[in-house]
């Protein structure tokens, strides 16, 4: 389990706890509860974007090596 996943789980638990706390009263304001939910969603999207950019970098390196192979193949003809 990655560090980002652990942080995301903790933020999700915190968001659920504050939502339940808000429902039972004597709690943080609605805006503060909403802020925790938004923080969790932003964190999740950031992790997805990071994962996506890592995959793009991998494919970029693969295509560069493929282009190099094609150039070498053309030289041998």
C-alpha cells in the first residue's frame, strides 16, 4: 500500500466522521465538513493524475525506442 493511498483512506475516514458528527449536531460547520470532502476528492484526483502521467511516460519511452528501431531498420535496407 502506497503512502498516498494511506492518506486518502485517512481523509475518507475523517470526512465520514465529520459528516456523521454534523448530522448529530454540536459539530463543525457545514462548510468545514464540505471542505474535508473536497480535500479527499482533490487528493484522489491528484493520485489518479500522477498514476496517469507515470503511464504516459512509460509509453513515451516505448514509442521513442520503437522509432529508433524503425530508423535502424530503414538504414539496413
